[in-house]
C-alpha cells in the first residue's frame, strides 16, 4: 500500500513538472486593449439631501468615522414621491423627491438587536430594506409591511 502511494505521488510530481511553462496563467498588461471612446453622456451632480450625522453604537467601534454611513436611497413605491434612506449605524430616514429634510422613521439601535461588527466592521448594521409588493395596497396582507436586514451577533438568536 505504501509503495502504491509513493509511486502515485512520484508520477503526479513528474506530470506536474513536465507541464510547459506557458500553461501557467499570465498577468494581463492591458485589460481594455482598445481606447475608450468619449460619447455624448454628461453627468451632473446636484445637492439633494444630507442625512443627519450619526455615531457608531458599538463601544469599541472599529469602523470608519464617516459623517453618516448611508447604504441605499430607495423609493417607497406608494406613488407619494417619498424616499427612504438607511444609515448602516441603525437609523432609517424618510425624505422625498424634493429633498425634504430627512425625518427618522425607525432607529433600529433602540431595538437592542446587537449589531455585530467583529467580522466586517464597515459592512455591519442596518444593511438593507425592502418594501412588500403590496405595501401601498390597503386591505392586502402586505399593506404597510417592509423588511429589514441587519447584522447581529451569531448567538443573538436572530437570523
């Protein structure tokens, strides 16, 4: 049995050593070989809305010191023109298409969810929201429902 293993290892080593050097992956010098042509597209940035300043809720925060950690700006989808924006640090704000001063709708930090920043500190907190497809349809099971996704400690009992 030992002889068979030694023989198999020797054959594998000989085969690997005999592969041509060209079979190895080579670095790409220029991933976009053709020049990028300029088009007629013009991008303009306008001041729209500024979220309130937030601070990390963890005692030993190891994330960046950003003014606010905005993840998404999403239309509510009820035809009102309202927009919701979430700060990774926990607040969920409502504004509108005109840039109304954001109003706190929900602050998940007050729910004692136990944000966990031990694995990916700059990717933790209130990471996303989604509105039920029937959010704006009164009398339906999804009326007024939205869902949140946030990071929590592995022993919190929350998924």
